[in-house]
C-alpha cells in the first residue's frame, strides 16, 4: 500500500459454506464443501478511497466477525437471520443498494470479500453506493493462468475442475441462503426499511447459482420467491451457452429476479481457455445464449464488446502477474469505465442510455448473439 492510499474501513457482509477455523475460514478445501452449513457475519476491509485503483488488493483489517452461527435454526430471529437483517439495515441507513455478490473461481475467503470491497469502491466512483454481501463458496483460491488451460496441462485443468465441483456442491447452501434473503427482505419491508436488492454473479459464480436453482427444484422455487431480487446481473458466465434453455436450472433466474441482464463480451478466458476443460462447450459469457429468441421476457442479453475501452486505454490493468485474458477481458465489470457507466445505471434501476436494440437474428460478431449491444462512450468521456 502506497502512502497515497491510507487505510480506511469498509464493511463487507458475508455468507459462506467454507469450513470454519478458529477465527476464520479455510483457504484451500481438500474435503468436499458442506452443501448445507452456512456461516454469516461481517468483516472490516481496507478501502483505498481510489475507485480507479482496481488491481491493488484490499486487505482485511481484522478477522471476520462471525455473528450468524445458528444456521437459520430460527429463520426469523436467530443469529444468522439477524446477520442478514444487519446487511439490509446498513443498506437502508446508507441509502444504498444491497448487492448480493457471488464470486468466480480461484478465490480464497479473503480475496472474495476483498473483491466485494473493491467492487463497492469502483462503483462509488460512478455515484452508486453499494453495501455488499459476498457469498464465498469454497473455491481454492489458486490463481490460474488461462493460457495454461488452453494448453490442456493436466494439473491446471484438474485445479479448474476441482473449483467446478466445489461450486456445484455449494448449490444447496446457496439455495437456502437465497430463501433466507427473501425472508429478510420481507422483514425489512414490513419494518418500513425497503431497499433495492441486486444479485451479481461473475464467471463460475454462475455455476454455483445454476446449481442452487437446480437444488430449488425440490419445491423451494415457488411463486413466493418471485422478484426476490430487483435485478440480477450474470456477467462473464462460465456455464454452457445452453444454460438458459428450456428445462435448464439457470433459467429459473427469470422468476427469482424482476429483471435479468446477461452481459457477454469478447472473452478469451471463456472462448478458448474454459472450453479446454469443458469438452469444448461454448460458454454463455462469450457467445450468449444458445436460444436467444426463446428467452423469458425478463431476460436481456447485452454484448459489451463494442463498447468497452480498448486495451490501449487501460494499460494500468496489465501489471504484475495480471494476464490480459483475465484482467482486461474477463474482469471488465469491475475495472472498465465504459462497462461501469452502463452497469451503474442497471444497479440504480435506471434505463440504460447507451444500448442499441438490434432486431433478434441481426448481425453477430464472432458467433455471439445478443438482444442489445453497448455503444462506446464518446471520445473524451472517460477520464
């Protein structure tokens, strides 16, 4: 941390099904994750007061405060329920959006909550205040160079696939958490403290979400959960391009959220690297849905490729061990100013102003299909 970045505190709320240690949670998960157990709490994270400094790590300032320990044994007044109430109460008190964030692969607990803190700081720069709740499924947190995945190196592929299994096995715990978020939101409305609640799933976090929705097919996904989230953002989704087809579990997001934006872009991680470990299946976050015309009306697909900043406009992202594939083309939702301008409007619930609406079946780029495309910001608009 440089002298120009004094430490300040930002509270990140969390829920996790990681194995609990004495004062925190495991960094690596040799055993299968608990598909049911949930721990909730909050953690004080470093805030740099520098929204544009997106690649500097935000560190915890203290161990996590694990205040939700009863695993929703009392779903209305127990310690876990009170932890969710505290999240929504904080959002209401700050006139903020309650952001439910599901991270992607290669994240430890610390990096998951750190990423949530960084996202909140990044969107502060666009005038959007977020109070995040990060769901930290037990990804093993080892950074993978996506170019090694393309080479099909066995150990790297197995590491990626181990994270996939962890995401899949976390589905039931995430399903339970979503139901409890709805109950907490209902309590907040009853107490006259309503807040806007937005879900953001990035990369392999969409696999965890799909598996949660699959687990909810046991009778949990009912009309009572309609519009639990005011909006859902599925960004750079590392799931098959068929994931939103009829009878596929992720399609249930159209009930769970009042509006859904599926964000796709030119993404080498998803176009070349991920298929190397996924039997060469096309990925939703690069190509868009397999059946674009058959999507529920609540779902919109937006191709960001033409509207993102160019590589030359963001050389600051390519530092240290950062790879262009990942940092520039897979993480754009948290570090590209053009993406931020659009997604800030979606987070607020405003009509996006820089989107074209081509007819279905209109022109496609590199095999991607979309309802809408993002126009670039005008010259000089990006500071």
